[in-house]
């Protein structure tokens, strides 16, 4: 594992953007695994800036996102599809058809999950997976549980997660969808490289436990200890 200490959020974002840009430059048709949430927004801003300056192109890049809320149509303001459009996709030269998220409004979520895994497999897996981490140690929406779930699956969001994400739903945790579809641990762990970004003291504390303690499904991020190309960027 490589641990980089950034002096602040901007520094963290720039370092993360550099690694993502390097991946896109090295392999223009790479598959990027992307995350939503507050933490990666600064890195996305930096990538947008470099793309606008012509230093980078996403014309051949494919993206697969980690997760999507169930029950929200893709056009809903708080869907992760909308989030990604607003914070990245609509502001770079990526082809919309190359951007993939689970369909949270699918009538048959199980079939949607299987199809999402099949799509990732057809791409040959993920070259670089960007991750944030939840206060409860979740990655994607792989919530603390008695076991790790390997395939993409529908998950009931924990009370912690709904509380943490209430800020996007007028501060009301009951407004946060109860279920989501998340990429499972298999495709996250099979990504050739993983880049995890964490900002702030609370995140540092959970990361410490995840990367320094036992590997346990009670702290899903702990499984990342088994990955052999993991870079973690934290703010001091
Ligand atoms: C989002 C995701 C989540 C977030 C995590 C941290 O796609 O997969 O695991 O990365 O909840 O969220 P923030 O960055 O908002 O603290």
C-alpha cells in the first residue's frame, strides 16, 4: 500500500487527479471506476480543468460507477447519474454512452445487478477504481455486514449512511432512499489499481482501523488490505 499525506483538501484532490490523469494518458481506452460523494469532487474539478486546457482527453475512456440509489430515476436531482453529470460527465469530452451506472429504477434489480457485473466483465474489468470511504467503513455501498458480498447487489442502506447522506436530501435521513445498488467487493478488489481518497480526522480514524486492523466484513474497507496496488491519499 502506498500512503500519501496531502496538506489539505485541494492538495489531496490534485494528487488524486494526477493519478487518474496518468491512467487516462497511459491507456486512453481505460476503464475508470468512479465514486460519488463529497470527497472526489475536487479531483473531478481538476480533471475538468486539465481537459478544458487540452492536456487530457476522455474521448475513449469508459467509466463504471460504484453505486446508485434505488427508486430514483436517473434524471432525479439526487441520483448518482445526475451527480456524475453535474460534477464530471457533462463538463468533459467523454461520450455519454461510455459512462455506466447501475439503473436504480430497474424493475428487476437482481437482473440489473447481474447485467452490471456482466458489463464490467465485458470491458475486461476496471483499470483504476477510485474510492471514498464511509464513516462506517463502507466502500461503494458495501455496508458492514456478517459477510462480504462479492457480486453487484441491492443493499439496504444503514442508518449511519442515510444520516451521513441526509445533507443531500434537505437534511432529512428519511428522505434518503432505503436501498441502493452497489458494485460488490469482487470488481472493486479485481480492479488493477485502487485509489482511495479520505478527507478529515473522522475518515482518518476509520481508515486506520480498516487498514491496520483485522480484515472483517464489519468494516468492509478492511478487505482492501489484500489488494496489491492500493494508493491512499489522506489529508493531514
Ligand atoms: C459513493 C460511495 C461511497 C462514498 C462514501 C464517502 O459512490 O461509493 O462509498 O465514497 O460514502 O462519501 P463522502 O465522500 O461524501 O464522505
